[in-house]
């Protein structure tokens, strides 16, 4: 049975969050460490449960996420337990809110969202935008593994759905490399409805 990593995802689609300064970022990192990871606090929402790391799903407010990542990494380095950093950027490479954080070279996993961005989605007629974006990410960012993020059904995202057969026969041959980690699906509800993961399991 595969090991499961439970990550704390920060950010999201709302534009109501931001970090005001590097010090603010470090304070947030300390709070996350003490309340969700390997630190100590009287207000841990999950009690003694220790999550495996933090996922950056930053879709609003740039600035200072590199400072947040570095501070978390400092906590990780001082711990005997392995903790992880992951990020879920949109597929346009140059215009990405997570670019600064990801150039720190300390992220274990990068789940690239190849949906709702027509310029870098995989389509049945043209793979050039997808290929270009994938190559930019995997050659310009130093991270552990890169994952292809796709909608789990037509209803999961406005654009970017790739049928399972096209994924297996056309998309995967493009991304296979030592940096390729697998496929990330958005989201679990739609995957249960459509059964996408079951149709590609064993092939990715």
C-alpha cells in the first residue's frame, strides 16, 4: 500500500490574503510549524497529529513567499523527521505568483496546473504550448519532482480536460523524464464521479 502524505495547503483562489513583509512571512511560518507540523503549541487544531508538510497554492498576493518557504525549510532542517514543501503553480511560467518562491530550489514537489490557461494546456490538435511550458518548468526550476496537474473531469475546470486515453498515449510520452513525478488531479470529488484515477492507474 502506497504511503500517504498529508499536507497543509495554504492560499487558494481567494484574493483576500497576503504577506506584508519578510518578517510577517517568517511569523506565519513559525505559526504553521508550531500548530500543524513539528513544533509545540497549546492551540494545535489537530492535537498531536503531525502533518507531513506545506503545499503552496498561491493564487493571490505575490511577495514574501520565498521568505515563508525558507523559514519552513529552516524548521525542517532542524528536525529529525522528514517534512515536505510542495507548490501548485499555474502553468504559464513567466507570469506566475509562485515564481519567486520556487527559485529557492527547496521544493520537493511541484504540481503544475495545466488547466484554465489555454496558452499552455494540452489539446488534441496542438501540444506546442504544453510542451513549451513543461520544458520551461523542468529546466528552469530545481525541484524534486514535477507533476502534470489536470482536471479529473470536464466539470472540474473550465478548460484543460485530457481524456484518459490521450493522457496515456500522447501526453505521457512528452513528460517522461527523471524529473517527472506523476499526475495530479483536481479534484477528489470529480475523480470519484468520473473515475479518472482508476482509468490511468498503473500507466502513469
